[in-house]
C-alpha cells in the first residue's frame, strides 16, 4: 500500500504534468471503485486542473470550470475535486499518450490481475489510469465539491509533515490512550499517512518494540519517537522525489531497513549492523518486522496476535 512518502511523490509528479491542462474525458472501468454519484464524474470534463494536494494517503486533483450541466457543488459552482485512495492494490499509471481505445465499464474485478478502475484523459492526449490488482478491490474514487466531503478525509488526524505536529502533540496522542504504539502510528484519525511499512521503519529507527504501550512513554522516549517520524518520512520523500510513478514502488522497497526484510541481517538503527537478523510477527492480513537486538532487548516476539506486550 502506498503511504505518505509515495503519495506525496505522486502528488508532485502528477501536479507537474497535469496542472493547467484541461480534462478531455473520464472513463470508469470499475463501477465498484466509484463511491459518489453527485456531482457525476462528467463534472470534471472540460475543466482545467488547478492543482493537487495530499490528505494523509488520499490524493486530491482540483478541477475548475467543468461541465455546467452537473449538479450544484457545495462551496463553489465551479469547484470539483477528484479524491481517491489507492488502498492496498491500487496505483497510478501515467502515459504521455493514452491509447485511443476506451475503458469498458465493469461491475467489479476477479482474479489478481490489474484492472483499470478509472482513466482520466487530458487535452494533449496524455493522462493516467487508476489501476488495481489483487482479489480485494478497495480502491476508492470520489468526485466531490470539497475534499472534506469525503468522510474519511474529514476524520484524518494531524499530518506528520505539518509544522503543527510537534513533540507536544505527539505526547498528547500517546498519553490519551494506552494501546500498542504501532497501532497508534497506523491510526489515520490520530496521525494521517503512516501505514504498516513506515511504522515498522519508524519504530526501528526509534528503537521501540511495536508492542510498547503508548501510556508508558517518557518525555525522552516521546522526543525520540517524534524525531524518528520526521527522519524516516523525510528521507523517504527525498528518495522518492523526482522519480516517475512507475519507479516509486521499487524505490520504497529498496529504502526499507526492516519492513519486508525478514531473515536478512539488520542494518542497525544507526546504520551500523547490530549482528542480529530481522524477525517477523504475522497476523491474519498483514505482518510486521522488527529487530530483537535494536528494539526488544533481545526478546523474540511470539508470531501471533496475542504476543506478550512489551513495556
């Protein structure tokens, strides 16, 4: 699943190529992916892309001056946003010259092969497809007057790249509950944009067990976690910056120190190999990776959901 750094890179990539261009057409390939009906997708057609934004893991393309026969849009008669979440199997496929053949609508997808859920054509023949692979089709596409019209966008917590995300804010989030710290980092209503992969990376850099309880954090530990969040996300964004969309997945995988590295030597939280190997805890639909030496004082976590919590 693309997380904050990849989504940020996609927003910049698409913004450079689409801002100022008119939307010549939009084709829906997966009816299940389209979550809104008013305004219709045709409201985008004829409008000019005015910019892109990121809301956590959500991408937001703003379009002005689309078709006048659409329903009134709250906030502005000319404003419309294409807001989408790529979920686990979704991606953006850019083309300088889209094929002339139209995408055929379908009620859903079967099998693991990628399908084209939505295609956006621009006036110069370029454009992009929103694709989705895997058996679970969860890509979500919304056409709305304002991004906050999407309930999940409205419920997002603080953005970890925002200046408002201070160590004090993190301290309040940690102390307001008593849950596993990895769960807090992945909770979009608390901190927006961090998922399974980067939470592993952040906790490794900060030297914390994924099961450490948030209520046990000292001030020094809070400051260390806050610094690690900025460091890991900042490095990932710098790595992804300027790369075409098709290279971002590989760049993400290559930059991981522990996530997805089960059985490999741990590179050490500070870049000095610790001599241990990366271990894994598997759950029903995901897994986490960690280093016992760097994060759990050498303790191996049981490979099950009810692992003994580390304080």
